[in-house]
């Protein structure tokens, strides 16, 4: 069972296996070009835009930006900003790992 927001989602063994395979696939990518090609194939441009916008919201929250500034600069809704903030505060730490690593680049 995985938590998403306040609801619990049952993940089947098959779904868990598929997710593991997906994570391994992402880790197998060698560079940004391979990553772009993979995500162009597995996701719609809208999905990639939405995911990348959430990362930008997380980066801005991590740097101390306030909700109104983030909304103005990214166009993100207050619900999206709140969700990302909740993940930064109570989540698994994935955003923080990525934010710290991309700061190094």
C-alpha cells in the first residue's frame, strides 16, 4: 500500500514490478538527451511539463520563495504548491535529493 495525499492506494504485485522496472529504466539513462528521448516516448508533453513544473515549485520552495511568488512565476495553482510543499515537508525526501544534486551542476 502506498500513501498519496490522505488516501491509501493499493499497489498490486504486478504494478510494483512495473514501477521497479520503470525506476531501473530511468537509472539506465546515460545523459539528458537519452532522458529526453525516453520521456518523449513514455509520457505526453503535458505530463513532462507538469512534472518539471512541480520540480521548479519544489526548488523555489526550498530556496524560501513564498506561495504568491511561486504562483506568479510558475503559473502553478495553490493546490499544486501546497502538495509539493507537503511532499518537501513530510515526503520521502526525493525532491530534496534531486534539488541538492542539481544545485551541484
